């Protein structure tokens, strides 16, 4: 029993540390033949960080909307699987934000 619990704890701890690191391929096949056409690894990591921040912002918007749980789950699934889906874009475009001045 002790061995199984220690092994399970070690696996969960390792998966937590991997999720915090952003991984991109350091070298791509296209980079070998056309290095001017491909972004560097640092640029790709920066773009990935921007996408993560945008996804968190959109999730915050979806969490504050007054919609059914079923629709919220579908929109969250779209956010992570297909961030440019028509359903998600239409919902975010139709959202009306109230100004603090009013």
C-alpha cells in the first residue's frame, strides 16, 4: 500500500511541474530548409504566453456572463479546443459591457 501511494504522489507531482513549463519545438523541419520563414523558439514561446493570457481573459468573460451551464460548458470547450469557433466568437461579440460611468 505504501509503495502505491508514494508512486501515485510522485506521478501527480511530476505532472504539475510539467504543466507549468511551456514547451515548443526548438528546431522544426522547415527551419532546416527555410530559416527565414520560421519564428524562433523564443518568439513562439512569447506567442504561446499571449494566447494563454487571452484564453484566461475570455474565460473570465464567460464566467461572468448570465448563461446556462450547458452553454457555458460548450463555450469553454470551444475556447480550449477551437478558440475561433463561430459559436464562441458570436457570443463574445454579442456581449454588452456596462461602463462604470453610467
